[in-house]
């Protein structure tokens, strides 16, 4: 039987990744200490690795494909095939930003002020390339964690990932510059990508995952509309393309079915009701395939 060996991130992205796979239609069962989850697709074998390691293991052929951030692909300088960008993160759907930050009391205000200073980060190689590009000589040391607490005593500056900026603010840090933005990527080993069966399997997985991610930000809306209110309701109602409008048995009424961004639903439902919509139903979606 054909088999695809797939690496998924263990750690900060693990919970969000497993949730997306579930919405995509893959049930993954994970015991507390296992690095080899079971999945209800006998053509897939899953292994959990740190996101930092996945690009290297994909390049070396240890696994056929995996999900890792763009940041770690660049850090490893990994020669892999990018199958898809997956726009999600630990808590939101925004890219993670790797920022250069210093203590609020620091006299460092621009990149050139880093000359001769010490920078602490997990993203060592990317930071060194950034300094080289800006013609600044500074010491870059690997951080084993708790990077935000190091300025100003243990480091003059840090390069750290942030999703909301909350941790930076909590540790009295201010941002000097953004080095890069990163989203998870589904990447494949070059040789595996040339395999016809594995490539098709990965393309199908990619389609379902992207559909699941899209659906997590949207909901379906159904409602009944009197014919004299239809024009006004269609102006209010955003849609993926155009809402589906169906005639009811009562010729003076229509049914509308639409897919909308979840963040706007709370704003438009009162307006829809005020303009004649009745029987409004909001329902969750598993996948939205454009």
C-alpha cells in the first residue's frame, strides 16, 4: 500500500494544527506521550516533531512532507517544495512576526545602534543575515527560551516571534524593526514531490486543509425575506460570491443562503432583522472550497 509519511508540529502549533486536520475530515488520535499519532487514513503515517526540525527532516527525506513555519524553513535554509501556505497561527489567523526588540529604557533606537551589541534569539541564521544586509556587526547568541526577559541584563536586544505583542508589552520591550512575517507551510521532499501518487495525495490534503482554515473564519446564514425587502437585504448581505436566492411556496417570500465572514455577523444580523429578514439561522462550516 502507498504511504505518505507526514510530519506535524509538536509544541505551540500542535493544538491548532490538529484542530484544522479534524475540520478537514481527518480524525487524529494522540496519546499523551506518543510521537506517533493514529489517523483515520491508512495512507498517511504521522510523526510529531518540533517545528524547528521539520524542514530539515523533509529535505533529508526522513519524512515525505510536513508543516512548519516559513521562519524555520528560512532558518534551516531548507531546499524543499512548498505545497501550500496555511494561514493560521497558535491563537489567531494572523502571521507571526519576528521582531527586533529592546528594553523601553534602552538607548538603541535604530538598526545601526546594534553595532558591537549582543542579540539573543532562537532565529540565529536569519538574524545574522539581517545584520549582514544592514552592514551591522553584532554578536548573535542562541536563546534556549524566555528570550523576552533577557534585555537589558543578559542581552542588548532580542529577535523574537510575536503574535499579539502581549508578551513584549508585559516585559517592557519596544519594537525597533520587523525581520519577517511567518505563516505555516505544507512542504514536501523534492523526491517525494516527483512521485505521482504522493504529489496527488499532498495536493488533496492541501485543498482540504485550506478549505478548513477558510471555514474557521466564516459561517453560513439562512433567512426568509419578503419580496419587497429583497433588494435592501442583498445590499446589506456580504457573500463569498452572491447569495443563493430561492423562491418559497408563498410567491411573496424568498429564502436566502449565504456564506459570510464570522466577524461581521454580529453587526449585520440586527440590520437584517430590522429590514425584514425572518427565521435567521447562523450555522458553522467545516470546509469552504473556493
